[in-house]
C-alpha cells in the first residue's frame, strides 16, 4: 500500500487520540528508522525513551525469538522463570527487595498508589490516604495516575477525579512540608520531570523529600518511568542523589520496545500487598520479561555504555548551549544524560516538522520545549548532525 492509503486506513479505523506525524514507520535498526516511502531518519525520540538500546537490538531480538518458541504467556497463578530472573536482576541492582510486574508506566503508578494506601491501613493501621504530587508532573492516563498528574489540561472532561491527592510546586521541599497532614501517606515525585518540560530539580531536593517522609512516616515514591534504565547516565536517576526511595515505578526503557512495567519496593513497603490485593493478567509474562532481561544484561555488562550516556549528554547540552548563544528565542537548555530539553519562546511544533523534513525525529512537550531522548547508543557524530540541522532551521526564522 502507498503511504496515503495507509494513513487513510489509520484515520478510518483507529481512534483519534494522537496527533500523528504524516509518515508510516516500517523498520528500525539502531539509531535509524525507515518510513514506507524508503526515507531514513535518525531517531531522537526512541519511542518516548523506550528504545534505549536502539531499534531491534540483536540481543533483545534473539531473546524474544527463543522465548516465543518456548512459552509466551502463562497465568500469574503459576511461577515462570523469566519473571523471577528479571525480578532478581532488578533487586540486585537497585534499592528494592521485591518487584511487582505490570504492562506500562501508568499501571506501575496505579500499583504504587494502591500500595501506599494499603501500607497505611494494613501496616501502620492508620486511615491515611492522601498522596502529595508536584505541579507539572506526569504519571499516566488511567484515573488514579491521571489524578496524580498535577496538570489541569489532562484533567479536563474526565472529572470527577479520584480523591486523595494534593498538588505542590516542583522543586519546593518546603511546600511539601506544609502540605503534609494527618491524612498524608506518601510523596510521589519524578527525579526529573519529563513530560513537564525536562525540569531538573536543585541539588538536595530529593534528600529534603526523603527527610520529610522519614519524619512523618510517609512512603517516598519515585516515578522513574522516563528516567530509569540508564537514561540519565545511571541505571536509575535516584543514584545521582544518594537518596533511596521506598517505592519506584519503572516502564518505558525496561523492555527495550516490549510493553512491560514494574513496581519496585522495599520489604517494609511491599509487605502491604498480599494475595488478591493486586494483580495483572499480562504482568510479568515470559515474553516481555525475556526482552527486559536481555536489555538489562546489555546495560549491566557494557562498562562503556552508561559513562558514554553521561559524556554524550554533556556534549549534547554544550551543543545546544552554543545554539542558545546564537539565537535569542532559546530561553533555556536543561537536562541530564540523554534526557534533554530546549525551551523556546514560541510553540515548537514547526521545529519538529522542519526536523522531520531533514531526516530527524524529535519531540515537543509543554508546547514550547523541544525534548530529546535518543537511544543510549547515540554517537557524538549523530548528535552533531542534529545540532547542525537545528542551526540551519533556526537560521531561517
């Protein structure tokens, strides 16, 4: 089929929930994707921080092929080895003692909300149910996660929302302290706000939140859905701070392209879940876990990859800062590792379109922030190609 026919079928048969670009991607290898007309693109979106090892990494592909021939799905009424092995790897390489598997970031956040409330009632024997979240946050689109997302634009037409959430400004520990009351059971925060515009908090912010939670016997929940799995140059973003959470949500890069989410927790927090208190039909299925194991093995075994993420991130930031010194409409450049934002003083959709024409996939969030989330394998040469393309595009304004 020709591209226009494929897009016409998409518009006819698929619900209109996305503002899609007018191209059909049919193949991907490493940093590159190809459309139905044969055009090649460098992908600086990576499925929104999902394809951390690039497209169709050989280790992940082989792992999927082998597992698909053996066992694709089995109910969680039974044990399965890939799920157990993945949980063991995550525990051995994080703060956590236990893992619950689901299928996405929003499901991981829903599980975190339920765990926090149940922990209050079943472990602390207190009727505490409120969770403090941050303005500009994004935690998902199911009702609990949507309500936790402190951006009113996502709430419109879906009211009434779920009770039990209080919103405070991001990077303001004193506001969190003031918001704590007798009903508070947890604080939920992103180490770096991704959808909110790549907002990096000040040093000491997470430490201050940890202290508040400790003083008030609250759970500290980190949403590492976008920042986890090496995105910031460490396996988890909290590792940059020395702060350990009680609970953390993972997804996106965990499966290297396969749908999987995970909730990590200490034994103290995890004890609140008992058989029947939570579950997932497809969570931790052997196929998704096989992909995640292969992806995690690559990240952990490659002693160069994560240091390169930090180095290439600094190179990327410097290149964007150089553009900022040339173009007055660039307000700020910010980020960590390979999660980077460039804030403009105008809506940036036109820049995304212009980059697409030049063979680059980039993203716009919060209307005026260009967001860059390339695979962790991106090279300095590929970064420079994008910087040069942006310079040429900006020069035409």
